[in-house]
C-alpha cells in the first residue's frame, strides 16, 4: 500500500483523457514524480475538464511541450490540437498526491465522449518558449506546495562569525583517532599559518596561534567577504528555483516547510560543513562563483536526501550501519549532480572524495557500481534500497579499502 492513497467508494465517476479512440483502457507503465506516479496503471481524474485538456495536450506529443495547471492547458508554439476523447468510468480507485487516481486492471465498460478543441479555446494558452511555461508552472506549483505543507526553499547567504567556524578548524587541525586528517588541506591554503605552527607541539599554544591567525584574517577580509556574498547571491538566484524543483523531481519528495529557509555561511574554512539540524552549510570564500554554486547544490542535496531516506527506511530496515550509510550519502550526490538534468542547470563537474574511486568491486570502482544501480532502478526509492543492499553486501571490502 502507498501511504498517500485512499480508497474511494464504488460507483464514483472518474475520467481518463486520451487523443486516441480506444476500445479498452489498459494499464501503462508511467514515469512520473513519485512512487504513485511510477506505477503501471490507468490514471484518472475526477475533473471532466482536466481529462479533456489532457487529451488535447497529448495529441500534440512530439510536436510541442505542454503542461496542465488547474483548468488551463499551456502549449509552447502555435500548433493547435484538433480533437480528443474522454472516457467516463465508474470503478474503485486509489488517490495520488496530485489528486489523480489509479486503477490496475483493463477497463472495457465506459462512456466515450469525443471532444472538439474549439470548445475549449478559453482554457488553452499558447506560449512563446519554455521560460514562459516554467514561470507559470512554477507559480502554480508554489501555490500548491504551500497548500499541501511543502515549499520551494529560499537560500540566504551570510558571513559567518569567526567564532562559529573556529571550533571546526581546530578539530580538523587536531583530528581525533579514526577521523580523516584535513590538516594539510587547510594549511596548504594558509602557508603563513603552516609556517607559524612548524615545530609547535604544545596543544594549547597551537590552538592560540590558530585562533589569533583566523581572527586577524577574518577582520582584514571583511569587505572582501561582503563582496563575495553579494556576488554569490546574484549567481545563485539565476538557477536556484530550477535546481530545487529538479532535486524534488529526482528524489520523488518535496521540500518540507521546515526547510523553507536554508543558510549558506561564507567562511575562511576551506572544508565546507553542513548542519542538518538547522539547514545550514559553510562555503569557502575563495571558491569561484560556479564552485560556490556547486558546493551549495551538494550540501542542499544532503538535506533532502536524508528526508527521503527517513521515509524509505521507515517502511523497511536499512542493511547498512551508520558509517556505510554516510559513505553512500557522499557518493550519490556526485552521481546525480553530474547527470544531464543538473548539468543543464549549471555545467560543472561535481566531485567526491578520491578515496571512493580507489575501491574496486569486481574490477570496477565503487562510484561506477553505484551509478550502474541508479541506471537499473525505476525510481529513487528503489535505487536507495538497492544501493543500501550493495554497500552491505560489500561492506568488508569497502571498510578495509577506506582504512588502507
């Protein structure tokens, strides 16, 4: 059973729209947003108008692009639909998140109604390009998301106070046993600090030198940090909403209201961290603008990813332990964000930790193995389950190679 579905009473009237004259309505494998929309089923609506507009829009398939916000068919270009068919049925069905219904067996008993596009002219709007279509659909989707308790987030940018990120730098420069050592990555960015720390073994003295260094540098770079923040904000605004929607569509989950505001903190720390609990992440001020955008995409990916995992693994128990699950969560963004869908938003080669590329499973590196699982999965939920099983099956090899 799907959590969002409800059974409607027998005898309820639904409508299926099609550009074809059909003798039997047959279940078809759909490819949509979420688990419900990826079923093999007959999809129906309780709105006769929506079914009519859908059938007219589908008649243009391959010749134009169409969308269907409430009571309006949007068409790119000047190609006019001619006619379509509505199939009126009375059956039991299951309801999806958008208010559509599904049925899983062929339907032979129905009332067929032929429709003429001329009668629906006031419900059809012709647009010049995809940009117009996107703006209208986005406005409608925002309204719908808010009504249903979801959102399209806003990413705001801040200059982090030095005291907020200093504890992280201190930890990275003095890693605990078992943690990855980031000392060289930080000190290579700050050769003067590296020189000041050379030969200093006393922990308290090292900490004092590090604190003084970053507090002084942060103060000196105040105007540069403000300039970088403003430039980054302008760059992000060009692609932000497009990215948020693409991410939701990919994972089959909308952003919850608690993620309405996401914070990007500009810091002097070259290691970019995230805080899932308060929807914030750090960005190194010296990154180029496209790299700052890419890092933001990666960190925001994690926020929605863990929401999706909570839903998927509330129904079934994951096989991976926390450490394996964490490694998997770092591999997946690299794969997803390098797909065509996200490369169209911003062309950028997203990276992940080089350690994962060194792990070979049956002669193929771990990244490519996970990518193969994605290609074979019909939706993101199935992918997560299959990837979890794969990581668990090969856990000894993965953990051994990461230690080495």
